[in-house]
């Protein structure tokens, strides 16, 4: 067996006011996802959340965080 430890961090950077990046860590399913925002385009943060939700629903057995 291989032990895996993971964490993630995003930063808004110097150019934008809103952080549009995101990540998902589902260690029990062996799945890790990174979503890069859309460079300040309207709704980039929403697109990231939708993408992470879709990945989770498609590939994970464990319930979503907070759900």
C-alpha cells in the first residue's frame, strides 16, 4: 500500500480581486483535481466550482464536502 498526503493552496495574485482557482482532494478515491480560473472573465470562479463538482460526481464514491 502507498500512503498519500496532499494539500492545496490557491492565491488571488496581484492582478485580480477574486480568486478563480480551485482544487479537489479526494484521497480515499485517489483523485486530485486542479482548476485554473478564466483570467478575470466574468464567472470564472463559478466555472471552477462547477468543474470540481462534475469531477467529484463522475469519479468519487465519498460524499461531497459539507454534504
